């Protein structure tokens, strides 16, 4: 498999809700992610509806183009996203031999960096957890 670590079209699997973002998962009643078969690009109408309930990032998973150095999680020395390593340390799930289906894996920044170990953490990640990790309340 091609390593797309420096590919400008890599997706951040922890994107915010905004027009053009790709909806790729829905948080189920147990707090885990049900992944869609393929990502759906969202628009302003979706966003307006999504804000009628709890915060969209607490109910859905979005992906979008990785901002690299435009993001606080970017490590300029390693040229990688630092958030995935923090999640691996905090959540600590072991890599599974059988990866669940994921509609963004082929372009996912985290997968390109940490392969199945990143996937093992991803199902439990919602932006609320990530905001605590990076110190935003």
C-alpha cells in the first residue's frame, strides 16, 4: 500500500462540521461509531439540521483535507499529525487483525501514519475526547 503521509489530499479523520466536510460515521447509542459505506459531502442545510440536536461533532464523525502545518496538531519535525499518537497512548486499544470497514481509510492521515493501530482507537474517538486532550474546553 502506498504511504500517503505527505500526500496533500490526506483526510483528517477528526474534522469539524462545515460545508464540504465528509460525513463518514454516526455515533451510536453506545458511544461507538457506525461507519457509512462511503462518505457524504455535507452542505449548509445538513449543518443547520445537525445543530438542532446536540453538537454535531458529538453525534457524527467528519473528515476533510488535512491542514498539515495549518493545524495545531501538526508536528513539523516528523511531518505527521501528533493527535493520533496521543489517542493511542490515552485509549490504548490493541491493533486488531481484522479492521472494520472504513470509508476514508485509503486517504486517512492517521492510517497512513499508524496503520491498524490508529484504526483501533478511532471507533472510540469523538471530538469531545480530542478537545480534552489538546486542552480546549
